[in-house]
């Protein structure tokens, strides 16, 4: 069996992982301890992010003809890839958090919703809260005026004698 035939399933697996991905982030993982790597992988997995160490040549082939081909210039040295199909900011957010504490972890570049970002821009993407947090803030801000309106109505009702209005006597 030729080497190309052996490599094709690996390239195809990477291509399948990045297909329909919201975000792909490349990192240099050299210098991470086993404990640090395990903790990082656990948090990525819990966020639904696929994390793999892959050969650069395999990733380059898998990226051909896709929006991720812009990452080719960053495929030097040991590389790992973090892929999210659901949350566009999750890989950058989690990896940036780890890179602050673990100086050995270096973000190289990424593609988020079709745009290529270098490491500095990925740090900014990493500051964006998760979709769930943003939705919570949105609903909280929508609920606040309704709650305040209900409070005002309640205070008016209490001021008028507990909500029971007194009727004027009817003259006959």
C-alpha cells in the first residue's frame, strides 16, 4: 500500500471535522504538561470543541479549496487544531483563557465564521462571551422593563388601598 493511500483517511477525517465548522483555531502546544493538556482537552470537549494534534501536511491537504486554506501560512512547527461546529467563539475563548495561565500554549491563527484571524485578533475574539451568555443578557435586558412596569402597577394598586378601589356612593 502506498503512503498516499495510508494518509488519505487522515486527511479525509480532518476535512470532515472542519466541514461546516463555525471556527477553527491552530495552536502550538509545545511545553504543555500532561496535566495541563488533559485539563484543556476536558474543557474543550465539554464545550463541544474537537481538539486534535495533526501533521501540518495533512491539515494543508484537508484545507485545500476551503475557507480554511488561509491557515496554510501558519502551519509551521507542531500544530494542534481546535474545531467548533456550534459556537464560533468557543475555541478562541477557551484557548485564550488557557494561554494566559499556561505561557507554553501559543495561539497561531484561526478562522471564525469564514474570516482568517492572527493570534492578536483571536485574543479579541476570545473575549466575546458564549452564545448562551449573550442570549441571557439579551433576555435579561428585555425582562427588566417589564419587571419595572409590573412593580409600578403594583405600587399604584397598593397606594389605592391594596388594589380594591373605593367606589363613590351612588346618589338616588
